[in-house]
C-alpha cells in the first residue's frame, strides 16, 4: 500500500488571510478517508463547490500569484498526517493529544494533526458538543475492534489504528524519512469586504520522472483555538479546554475525488469556493489537502 504526503505552504488572501497547511494524502488503489470534528454543519453551511451561486461583487483571489503555489517543481519532504480520533468524554484523549504536540516540537510542520470528534466518548453537537455525524462516519469506518479512544492513524500506514503513545511515536519516526513522488500545493483566502466567502486552490504535481500516482484527493477546513469542555485524568473536568486542529468541513465531498498524475511535473489543479459560517474565525482556520 503506497501513501504519499507533501509540502506545506502559507495561504494568501485579500484583506483577511486563511492559514494554510498543504498535506497531500494519496492512497494508492484505496479511497482516502477525510476527517471531521467540531460543530455539526448543516448542508447549507458546508463548502460550496464551484458552479454554485457566488456574489458578483466579490473579488476572486484564485488568480493571485503565490511564491510557493507557483514555484518551480522540485523534490519535497513527506508530510505526515496524524488522524487523532478523540472525544470530550475521553479522559485519556488529552494525553494522546499532548504526545502529538510533543512530536510537533521535534518534527515541526512535517506533522499535520487533525482531530476527529464523534459521539463515542464524545458529546454530540445537538447537545452542545463537538461530535457530529461526519466524525461518526469516519470513526465507524475504522477497521479495529474493540473500538476505543484515543485512536490514532499515522499516514494510514498499513491501515493500522494505534491506541498507545509509544506506537504513535514509533510510527512517526519511521514514516517521516520515507520519500514521496507527489507535491500538493494550496493557496486560499477570503474575498474582500469582510465576507466569509473563501477561494481554495489545490495543485497536485508529480515529482517523479518515471513514476505515477492515482488515488483520492481530500480537502478539509480545520480550526484551532476552540474552547469547549473536556474530561481529563483522575476524574478532572476542564470547562475551558482548548481544542486544536478540529476539522470543520470537507471542500470536495466526504470521500474526496479521483486524481492521477504521472511523469515529472505532470499536474492537476482544483478550485473550490467555500461559504464559511460566521461562527468560524478565519484567523484560526487551516486548509489540509
């Protein structure tokens, strides 16, 4: 099973800026599973594909030049996706999250964590919590029994679901040095005028002269600095716990869309228009692809 992970960039935008992390996850011959967390988003509030009605008086930033998005093709380091299946009633989950944070201190932006909230050991959105049906779908799709939390996947390596910090650390140490023949670049920004309408551009590039990759491209919006309750060890309950990397929505469907590239500099480009709910804070948002 081949899994490819790629480069990190900063997004551009007019007026406001959306922070962007570019992480390529291509699962060869498999469907790439997207992630979700935080609030339950009505269909009317989810990301709107290009082709939907867009106000005519806004400025499209998709043609703006970006130094990284438009840079020449070159070899890139692997980015490691960490899928952190967590819950507000999971007392052990903050310890797993802290372990991931410590790994980030070592590997920096080579690691891209995404927190996935679901009803199991969580609090449903309808009850004022962070778990939603999208998170339930992803958690229930995991192939392990009995299902427990915390549960972590590191770059989908062999499809393994990890339940100990020691295993997570071991997998990260081994996946980081692996080469990747794919570069995925992202730029995103909000329209002028204080609107919550965002443009997201994604470019998938092959960096292998004789290689090719086929799989699914998944594009998500995550948010940091969400203050919400969290159970903790020894019966503690933290009312103002800060939840980071929680996935708000997917830009291109629950399971992504097909993409194939082959040969040096072969590329595919994708564009999305996103209607962001006003409750989301643009300065805390990130794009993960």
